[in-house]
C-alpha cells in the first residue's frame, strides 16, 4: 500500500510538471495571436422546436403502434387546419376593426432567441456575445420577440464582465424582454450580468451572488533579497504602481490598493442596486454566495426553474425558439493547445481522486 501511495505521488508530481509546461505553451500561443486583426467567425442558428419535434418522433415510433401513429397524425392535421382557420378569422375581424391592411393571416406568436454564455475568468466569450446580440437586434420585433440567456459564470476581470453586462443592456435598451436563467453558477461578474434580467431564474442548487471584489498577488521580494538580486522599477506618477510582485511593498501602497478595490466594490453595488432596487445590499453585498433556494428568499433571483423547464414552457406556448451562436474560427495551434490542456486537467483530476482514495 505504501508503494502505491509513493507511486501515486510521483505520478501526481509528473502530471503537475507537464500541466505547467502546457500552460506556458498556451500562453505563448495566446500572445502570438494577440496582434492578429480581422479574426472572423460565422453565425449559427438552431431551431430548438425542430429538435424537440425530432425527439418526440423518435420516441413515438418506438412506443406507438402503426395504427396509433396514423391516428395521431390525423389529429395533428386537424389541429393545424383548425389553427389556420382561427388565424384567418382573427385577421378578418382585425381588419374590420380598422387594423393595418398588411396584417398577417397568421397570429403572431413571437420568437424566443436563446443565447449561451459560459464565462471564463477573462470573459473572452464576450467577443461572440456582442456579435450574437447585434444579429438579434437587426431582426427582432420588439413587440413580440424575447431573448433568453443561459448564463454560467463564476466571474472574472472587471472590465471583461462590465463589457458583457453592457451587451445585455443593449437588449434592454432596444425594448426586448430579457430573461436570464442560471443552471449552475452566476457569481461575482456572472451575477453582474444576471441582474440585468427582466426576469431572473435559477436552479434550486445553483450558486448565486458573490457581490464582492478580490485581488491577490504573490511577492518574491524576500526571495530575491536572500539571493542578493536587485529589482528596480521606475514610474512617473505617485500611484502608477501600488503593489508589486518583485519589489518591497509598503503600507501606503497596500492602503491605496485596498481603496481601489473598495471603489470597484462600490460601483458593483451601485450597478446591482440600479437593476434590482429591492435588494438589501447590506445583507447580500458581502462577497458571500448562496444556493438558489436561499438566493430566492433573499431576492437575488425571481423564480426557481431550470433552463429546460423554461424552454419546454415556450414550446407549449407554440413560440418559435432559435438558438443563436457566433463561432469564432481558431488556429490549429490554439485548438491543439486547448485539447492538450483539457486532457491534462482531466488526468490530474482523476489522479487526485485516486490519491485521496489511497490515503483513506
């Protein structure tokens, strides 16, 4: 058993070393692509109602007999015919009441445009979000259409999530209803985005909140001093640089840095209060997070529901449901780096679980 434990530790160290190398390679690849201009992608539109209909057809063919399927199709034809007849009748009645001449014979049910935002720490997904929002705004009918955002994010850099929130604000300014649903997590910058919703839903055990700001930085000054290594930094402006990784940090620099964090926190709280004025900020803006059930009680979300429940309800309401996705093309080197990193992360996670098992 001791041999297995030692062998597991050796493998864990090896995997950690390889992951570190992969991370360096990833940074090099990322830096090499920073100066690239005109990075293009393409827009994808998926009819989610068609997907649901296909699934229903598969299940029906497995569960129903030929006679039952035939009867079901006849009933659906009758319903479709009756719906068309009712729509024409309503159109005629509307014209008699002085409606516009070009009124459609089909009753307008409205469309649901579905967006997904799985945010990372640097919020680079905003590149796709801005394209998706622009595409929707170019065709949406503000009287009937809505936007539903499936949001997943634990937060990240202030400027990145600030821009992402601004993209959602474009939807609201255009007069479209914005619904946000969180299945797993919307914390910190993720909640900053979520609170713009006209209606905010989350799953019962989703992680919500974390209205706070954090910054951390290692300092190697004592290590450099121990090895007689000098570090020089020249700045113009009293607060051009506060805390540093290699120089000696002062209490004055620490106080200034903390004041800057408090200013950001104040802006964050003001932003949340603007869109959810009923919240007790003294209670919820402490940096804590809550599970969905608790978040609902605190007023951080409006209702408890998953994205699947909402989409199914829209299907029952006979609304068109289109998922809009902007896919950015990636270099082969970027794809390879992502695949290697994700593979190594999975290996590390598996070995971590095995080590805990052996130690027990």
